[in-house]
C-alpha cells in the first residue's frame, strides 16, 4: 500500500519532445519530490511504461510515432497498466478528447509550475481515495 | 484569449485588451522613443506576488542607471523592486564573457532565472544588443529560436526591447519569431517632437492599426488612439430644440434659433466677428445652465478674460469650468489626436452641451496626415450629433475674400449650417453676415449688417 510519503517520491514518466518543456518539467517535478523519467515518442513511452512502471504518465499529444492520446488508450486498455494515472499536458485545446481517451486529467500548455504540481498531487490523492487507501 | 494589460487603458484599447498572455512581443524604436517606459509601466501595472516580473538588462544600459532614472516616474513603487519586480543584469553573467563562443550560456542563465523567480512577465532590454554580440546571423537565429523556446515553454509573456528600425532590412529573425511588434516613433516637426505608436503585428488578435499619438508624462505614457472614421453615422434620436446664440438678430434668421446637435461653420476673414459670435453662443449656453466648451489656439486665457471684461461680461463667472470650460492649446503644441481626444473626454465627463472650436484652420495645421483631417472632423461632427452637442467651428478665410465660394469645402458639406461673414473696407468698415445653409431648418438668406459694439455683436 502506498503512502502519501511514497507518492511524493512517485515515479513520473514524461512523454515530451520539446527540450525546454522537458527541462522545466524535470526541475519543478523533482523539486516537488517526484522522480522523473522521459520518453520522446509514443512507442518509446509504451516500452518505458512496461519497463519502469510509473505511477503517473504525463504526455503531450503531439509526440512522434504514436500520439499521446493513443498512448493513453493503450495504457488504459491493458489490465497490466490501466492503473497508471495519465495526465495529458498539451499545447492543444483537447480536454474532451483526452477524457474520451481515458486520461485522468488534462492541462493546457504553457507550463505553470504551481498548476502542474498541484494537478499531480490532486490526481494522486484521487487515486488513493478510489483505491480506499 | 487572456490578455496582459499595458497599464494604459488607451493602449489596451488599441491592442483589443492588451498583449495576448504567453506571447513574445518586440517593442522597437529609436533611442529616446519611450520603449523602456512602456514596458516598465506594464511591469508595474501587472506585477504582484502571483505575477512576478523579471526585467533583464543587457549591455546597452547599466542596471543602476536604469533603476535610478526609473524612480522619477509616478507609477514606480520602489518597495516592490526586488519582490514583485526583479531586476537582473544579463551582462554580468552570460554576455560579457564571450557569448559568441558559448551562446547556450544565455539560455541556461534564463532557464535558471525562470526556475528561481518563476516570472509571468519577462522583459529583455535591450534584446537587440545581444544580437550584436554574436558572430553571424545563423548563430543569432539559433539563439533567438532557443530563447523563444524556453520562454514559450514556461507561461511567460515576454517583451524584447530593441533599437530596431525598419531601415535595418526586411526584418531580423526575431521579427518572424515574435507574436507582436509595437513600434514607437519620434518625429521632429519644427521646434517640437511628436511621438507615435503603431502596432505592426499582433498574432491571433485584432488591433487598431495606424499611428497613434502619445506623449510621455510623469505618470507614464499617455496614448491617444487614432480616430477611426465611423463607417455609418451613429444611431441616435435628434432633439428638435432651438438654441439661441444670444444675438437676437442672428437667431431670428433661423426660425428663432439653431437646432441642438447641429454643427455650424462660421467663416470669414480676420476681424469679421467669428470669435465674437462664438463667444456669444457660449455665453448664452452658460446663462441657460448648459456646460460649454471653448477650444481655441490663438487667444490665451488672459486675453480671453480681457475680451470678456471689455464687453462688460462677468468673466470670473463665465470662465468657471461648469460654465465655459476653456481648453487653450498653444499653436506650438498642436497635435490633432491629443486635442480631439481631450475634447471627447471633456464632452463626456462634463456633459458639455455647446462646443466651439476657434479656429478649425489651426486644428488642420496640427494634422499629422492632412489628408485625414476630414476624417477627424467627420468623427467630431458625428460625435456631437449623437450626443446632442451644438457645435460651432470658426474658419478664417483669406483677406480680400468678400463672399462665397467656400474655401473649406469638405468641412462645409459636413456642417449642418454655414454662416458667412464679410468685411468691406471703404471709408467705413462695413461688416456683413449671410446664412448660406441650414440643414433641417428654414433660414433668411439675405445679407444683413453685423456690428461689433461695446456690448458685443448685433445683427440688423
């Protein structure tokens, strides 16, 4: 059973192509106490999900190979990974499409550090509540 | 679309509400054109605990000097410097030690500043100075692209200030990257400077195009949005009320008075009595309890007071702002945008019911673009009609000119009423008056005698 303390150190897989967004996400999420790994395209993201088993996946929609929404659907369709929280963080105004794809949350770019960290915290809290932890 | 206010309501109006949030904007202009004041005013207007502004200076101006001069402006609160607004000299770290060898150092420094201060507004002044430190255009293109990337990744609205001019070429790299470009211009006309502001680009947003006059005051920029001629006359309900000028003989020539909301052009040579008729018109308004506005360019307040006193009028009473509000503008300081904006402001704020512009020819001289003078007059006349202001414009015709034809044809066809004054110089000076046109009203078109006596004008 995970605890809030463990969630603070939760592993986050960020699927992002933009080097500047990646650098900022890493800085603010690590500052908030999370561990951060990266994938630069959709297929790589799915492979990393299976490999490292992140608590959360944060993905842009516009990533090469397989778009972020397809990555989300694949994760949610697989019983082995469906428990992973997916946050779509995109330049596109696509909240409805993200929710339809099974995402747990949506944030629009550009990056707002306060918003990003609070959103991650909220999603982890919701997940804990749903699991009765 | 979310906007960042400029801290200046008129400039916000030009920008359809302000700069789009999270955009990159260039503020360009020659030295001394007001670029730094514009962005400083914006920074102080927006900055707060939840919206920190980061002001980055480069090698163009030492930071202590910039901050020192800044304190002269009323919008500056020095207690907020260092908390809400952070000043930082990029030159001390990335630039001075050889940007050309390691341009990435600049990106790294800005990244560190963003993560440290988390600013919502970033100003780089001067941005152009950075380009001058790089060996070639290709290196600059890469650096500015990277810089746009890091600024765009974080939710900041950025301003790149630079001494750019259009003469520098088709537009440097940063012009293509920027979402918005504001150009400040300073033009010398005779002994005075005129300042204009223009939006050259504002991606994804509407804006008011053209040159907008502005001036710099202790409280920042005062911007006067360019008049846009209404494509159609405003919808309004005219009031069929007759107004008197206080000159009984003249009022009798137009069915006992002039219709409210109409514009009357009084034309004639110098000394024919134009200004006197206009003063009677205002005085009668004041006596009837109507706030009036006199805009003139030749007769200063002391001279006006003397004129009224010589007629036996109570100038102290009449020249109270609630009776005759006097807007005197020295001919040296004329700038039509600022004058017309000020007229509109006073008409609105003081509920002006009668307006005199003495003389319209002086106003024409102040037009930056003389071909657009008619647009200003049309807008002014329409505004008066819609707000039921009775307006009177005087126009001086050349000496030797005795009667029509009209000289200011464009203004005359826009005016509802035209009164022509004449002077015949024989053994005696004989002044004449004739009504050439009244719109929506009958008039006596015969020529009458006009006399100027110790108590003012009479018409026989």
